[in-house]
C-alpha cells in the first residue's frame, strides 16, 4: 500500500513539474517575442566654422613693477598697428585685464629666497572675427613681433559654428531616417516590414575634426579646427508588422 502511495506521489509530482515547465516556457516566450525592433541610426555633416577667437599676450620683464607696466604699455600701440596692417578692425580687438607676478631670486642650491629678482607684467589681447582664415594666418604670424623687441605668447585659436543648434535638429531627423532604412534591411529577410515608431532616444552629438574617429559618452565639442564633422546618433524602437 505504501509502495502504491509512493508511486502515486511521484506521478503527481511529475505532472506538477511538467505543468510548471510549460507555464515557465510560455512566460519566457512572451518576454522575448516582442513585435518591436531597436535600431541605431546615424548621420553627419561637415561644416566650416564662421567665427573665431584668438588670444595672445605681450609681456614685459623689469626689476620694478611700475617699469614693467610702462614697458608693456609702450608695446601696445606697436601691436595695434601690426594688427591694423593685417586687416583686423579696431572693434574686433579687446584688451583683457592685465596681470603680473614677481620672480624671486634663488640660491645656488635652487631654493627660493624673499628677494625680488624682477616683475613680469602681462597684457592679454583678444581678437574675434568672422574671417576664420585670417585668424588662422594671424595665429602663425604674430611671433614676427619678436623681431621688434616684443615678447609675445600666442594661444591656439578657437573656431566656432553658429548654426549648430539648427544643424542638430536636421541631423537627428536624418539619423532617424537612417535607423528606419537599417531596420527595413534587417526585416527584409524575414518578410516583415517596419511599422510605426514606438520611441526615439537621441544620443550625444560628436563635433570633431573631419578626419577624427574619436567618440565620447559625454559628447565632443571641438574648437581647434575650422572644418568640423558633426555626428548625430538616434536609437529608435519600431513596431514590426
């Protein structure tokens, strides 16, 4: 009797497990057989910067602070004349806030003392222009002022594109179209078609030099080159029909 009972329990347990496996299979199938497809589309456009900024500074080093300041002030008219000859209008030139610092004498062992050796006065000059090619040329020619006794330190020019906001809208649209084309190609082999968009998630924009392949999770905003490549990415979920 006990043997028959044990067999009955085993059979019952087997039936319960079988139903459990079938139910689990249905749940798993339902989770993974969604009628949607997720595709990443991209689009890019090469643009030319339409404005630029160039900053450089003239410096004067003298034993005293006042004499260093006066020396730098005497150099400003020479620099302004040079810029005028290069075709830079006065309204595009701005004098930044001057700054300076003391250099202290050092011992033979390299230790700094409290005795002042000289004072360095620095006068920043900022140029903005829509003529980006002229700014690029100027950034490489300013060093010629050294031949006139002027100590010049030139920073790298910065280049900007003013139409970036409108371009981002267009590229997002193009990236979405590209995603649909990719989805169509993927579904063609299964005789399915792309349905309506379920959702769109815009990726970060990458503004890079034209020949760059760099990407960043936070996006890139290159200001070092005149010609830039603006790339947009869109992650799109489509219905499958």
